[in-house]
C-alpha cells in the first residue's frame, strides 16, 4: 500500500507530517512512502534525506495513494482528487472546515482527525494535541524572553546585582507547564494560575509558585476545565489584577476544548503593567485570553507589547514535525495489520478519531 506525505499549502504552516527518520518505520510495516516534492523543506528536511531514508519523491502523490498524511486538513481541491477508498490522517477540525469534511465524506474517503485521539494512557504516544502544545509552550517562553528588554535570570556581577524577571503564566495545561519550565530554566521567577484543582501541584513540580485564589476550582469532564460564569470571570480578573501588574512578562495559555478561549485579562489589566512589559497570548488564535491581542501580530496596549500567537507550534517546525510524525506513525501502526491498513473500529482510539467513512456510516462518518 502506498502512503503519500503532502506538502502543506496553508501560508503559515511550516510543519511536515513525516520526517525522514520515521520513513523506515512505515516501510518496515509494509508501506511504500511517497513524499511530495519539497514537503519537508520548511521543517529543514530535503527531498534527498527522504530518498536516503527509503522514500520516493513525486510532484503529485495524492491521486494514487491509499493513505494520505498531512498536518493541516487537505484543501478542498486536494480532497476532490482522492480516489474513493483512500484514507487520510491529519488535523481535521470539523467545525472549521465543514466543506472539506463533506468532500471527503461524499468522495468515499475515510478520514482520521489527530485532535480526536482520546487522551487515555494507551493513546499517549498518538496525542498530537499534547506534543504540539509542548512545542507552543516552549515557544511562548522564548518569545517572551526575546521581547523583554531585560534578563530573565538573576545576575550578580562585580558591577552590581540585576534582579530576575517576574513571569506570570495563566493556564497551566501542557503548554502552560512547558512555558513555566522553560522560563524557569532561563532563570525567571515564575508564578502561575489555573482553574483546575490538580494544577497547583503540577505548577509547583516545574518550579513555579502556584497562585491560589479564594475561588472554587472549575473541573469539567475528562480532566479539562469548565467555562467560567460571568461573575466568576469578573472576580478572577479582579483577584489576578495585582499579579498581572507586577509581572514583567505575562504568558497566557488557557483553553477550553472545542470552544472559544476564555477571556482572562482585560485591556485595563494590561494597562496597569509597567513600561516595557510583555504579554504573550498563545490563545489569540482561538479568541484570545487577553482583550485586544491579535493573532499573528504584536500590538501595544498601555505600555506593554502584546504578542498574539498564530499557529505557534508551526513556528518551531523541526521539533513540532518530529513529534507530530511520531504521533501519526503510531496511529498508522495501530491501524495496520499484516502489512495493510485495516483499522479495527472496536478499538476506541480508532473509533473516536474517525471523522468520515466509518463502517456503517451513511455518507458522513461517525464524528462529522
Ligand atoms: P487545554 O489546552 O484545553 O487548556 C489549557 C489550560 O487552560 C488547562 O490547564 C485549563 O485548566 C486552563 N484553563 C481553562 N480555563 C481557564 C481559566 N478560566 N483560567 C485559568 N486557566 C484556565 O488543556 P490541555 O493542556 O490540553 O490539558 C488539559 C488537561 O488534560 C490537563 O489536566 C492535562 O494534564 C490533561 N491531559 C491528559 C493527557 C492524558 O492523560 N493522556 C494528555 C494531555 C493532557
């Protein structure tokens, strides 16, 4: 069976769905791997590296592929060119690209969405949300350190002592914890807050001070946070205001699965920050944790520079692609039996991640 690795078409996408190091795992499973010309270049992998790893290179590998691997959803015109019976694996946000999902469904294409892989222990090696959040969290800390016009660490020198930067992280899931750990490694003093009960211990375990507000925790299902009510949001903002005002750098990473990001920091809160302060809003792409942040841009609010994240994991395409490719190859391996792609729909990982073409689905698949 033939696997195609496509070149990403979105202008801000620099990742690739398979790295040369992992070609051998797929060929060992019995697949032939064909990589679209130049697919890995933005992630620093040349066509020659793929060839040396055992792949073929082609200008248009989609049309005769059995399995198509991508990071972003295929464009509609690409989806139209797939043969019935083809399978795709990649991110596939159903609400964001309904027309692509419809094209896949009506074209007889079976599709699997990486963001739908359930977050159970057995699926950890396939959890692309976590692997990409880790990259984003690291990137946020580095952006904050780069924009801030002062040291992160304490420096004691013959000329005197320079105090460390104070970093505040709001939202301490996978990305937030990685942002904390990275800022700590650079020597900053870090405080963090999250609405989940388990978060305080996790924050302390990566070396930051956990802010405990006199508010109830907000646990939702599956270990995720719940949405804040209006009064809760107002109180949380009020209690966090002095922490925001004292921070040299504020990094926000709060998210709610499948929903708009919660607004945690008002414009008025940012206006209280000192001159030269920096705000990094990872959630700018999904509505923003910080009022006024703009995805893909730096804006000034009060005396602070506010950086809005846009497809942040893609900004470190090397490690992001490597980790994503591991996740994808592990999912493909799970669905491969005796050298052919043969997904077992009794397996909850397979069933949960399938969007179109599940057995028994009429036209559209289980999740569409
Ligand atoms: P996420 O990206 O959905 O959200 C990021 C963080 O924002 C979360 O920690 C959330 O609690 C926080 N948040 C939401 N609303 C907030 C608010 N109003 N104020 C402050 N913070 C707010 O989350 P995630 O990083 O994907 O992880 C969510 C949970 O899933 C975590 O408990 C994580 O440890 C867990 N998880 C489990 C597995 C697994 O078992 N395989 C894998 C990954 C993550």
